[in-house]
C-alpha cells in the first residue's frame, strides 16, 4: 500500500534560541512563553521611631507610641498577590533587516495596603517593534526607557528599594559603534510611564481673614506639549556593561496664583486660591550612570546606578513614600506658583549583588539611598482646613516642601529545584527621614513623625514556561 509522506506541521526555528518555531506558511519564527507567580507578604512597623510621643494615627501600642504613623488598624499587614503573564515574540529575517515584534500581557490581583477587597488589573506590560540592520536598530513601542540601566534584583512587591525604572512608549534609534559600544537617541512619552509627578500638597491664601474658610489648590502640570528626549552611550563586553545617560523635558505649568473671594451673608467668606492664567513653563532634566560587573567567583554579579535630576523626580526615584505605609505623601517635580523657580532636585544611588550558593540555591541583595529637596517656601502640607479660628491656625503656616531622605535594603534567598520553577524568601527594610525646614518641624505640620521605618517579609512561588 502507498504510504503518505509525513507532514511537518510545526518546524523548529533554531536561529534565535530555544522555543521558537516557524509560523506555518511563513518565514517568521514565533516563541510563546509565560509565567505564573503567587506571593504572600507581611508588612509592619520597623525597629522604632525617634518620636515616641504618641503623635500620628497609629493606636496599636498601649503606650500610644508609634513606629510608623500610617500602619494602623485599617492597614492590611498580610496580603497576597497572583500574577500571570503571556508573551509572544515574533522575528523575521528580511532584506530590510531583522524585524521583531514582542508583547507581554500581564494580569494581576492584589495586593492593597488599605482596601477591603482586591481588584484585578490587566496591563500591557510591553509591546514594541524593532528593526535591526546596517544603519542601526530602530525601536518603536512600549518598553524599558533608554535612561534606565539598573532597577533592582530583588522582588520588592510591598517593601523594596527605591527602583525608578519604568516601561514607557518611545521611538528610538540605536547605533552600534563596534567593540561593544553603542549610542541611543530616544523620544519618550512621560504620560505613558508616570514620569510627570504632581505634588500632593495644597497652597492656601495666607492673607485670608481669621474667620474665613480658605480653600487651597494644587499647582499641577498642565497638558503635555512635548515629549522627553533621552540619550545614552553604552558599552557591553565580557567583563560586564556600563552606561551614561541624560534626559531633557518640558514642564508645562501656569504662573502665579489667582485668588478669589466668595462673600456670604450668613456664613464666613470663602477664599479660593487657584493657579494663575499666564504660562509658567520650565525645563526639566536628569543625568545618570550605571555599571554592571561579572565577578569571577560564585557566579557573582554587581549592578548599580546613580542619578540626579531637577524637575524630573520620576527619572531618579520611584517615589517610595507614596506607598500606603508612608501615608501616600509625595514630592512633585515642582512645588510652587512658578515652576522654573521651584524645581525639585533629587539624587539617588542603588546597587545590587546576586550570586549562587549551589546550582539550585542563590541569593540577591539590593540597597538604595534617595534624597529629595523641594525648594519651596509656601506649602501647607496635608493640614485639613476648617472654618472659624481653626482655619486660620491651619492655613497660616509657611514651611518648605516635603524634603526627605529615604534608604532601603532587601535580601532574598532563592531555590530553583528544576528549570523554570522558583521559590523565594525575602526580607526588606525602609527608613524615611523628613527634614526640618527653617526651624519648623515639617513632619509635625503634616501630622506625622519626622522619622519612620517599616519592615516586610514575603514568599514567592514562580513557574516560567
């Protein structure tokens, strides 16, 4: 009897590594991969505060003292998180060059610091196209910013170091100069990455009458008019890699304040303070450098990045104090009626070490330090405004903005019994110090302690396929 030739429904494509196959009827190689991750976390007060007078809103201690004002009975100490990722990677070698399309869809449930129930989120974690040929590599899509070099090695789901790395939508061109050297120019959209940070602080009219009700207003970004421009020079060789980078962007803002009074016959007048009508744009910028070194023993790797910015906090800091356990406070890119005169300056340094104890046991250690200076002198923090004499007491305060320094350290032990399966145990610690300004205790005016800390532990199970 005649025997039919076997039909090869799926052909393996080994040109780009493991897991690729040819899409039937095409020259395109496709890889399908994914991940499922499940975690458990516990977060609590740290090792103590310099202020033990019972200030703040934490009433858990019998003596009224508090290590962290924002970890109270409403705070979710124990939480979980479940996350799933699906990734598609398609590559085609053409006469125009190697064309690649990649996307990563991520679904997450939990955690939350205060919510009574978790919510699920669907995110487009990455989606980009690259074209690589003799002229360089062109990248368009949502992917890692070309300013970023190193973020963190550890998990850091709830308590981590200050990791400012983000994914952003960009258009970039990379030129390879030979011997591992390259340079990139990138046009990036800060709206897609959250790197336009507004202040969380109200401005009030300090000239309101004592019996008036004064209503404050935030001085925020106006609409976006231009992208951020990012450039880097990088080297990748056998010993590791290094990079220097910079960015420049626009702050589109209003200038000055516009005060209005609403007069009422049978109630106190209301003073409204809002942004002015004139444009008050400013230039924001950031610079940085990073180093990665492959050490010749125990599989050790060292990673680091230092950054400095004026008016571009998001390129330097992941805004760690905006997390619930530090009260959701933040310092914006500018804090004041004239953005060009009140740009926030920030600098940070972070580093990490990774290594292997054995073929299946490994460790990760990360640390970071961040310093923020808001350069503002007419901010009333988060004081609540009420009518009558109390209003005058609350709004009639002139202090600098929320200046602080924060450091964190995280350690992780991992166990990988087989390829694609990971168990991880982690402990993290954060310390926040709010600076005193011009003799005024900024933290006291904000209703919190000037020094706070928090400690957390977590467990992770992860399956990659």
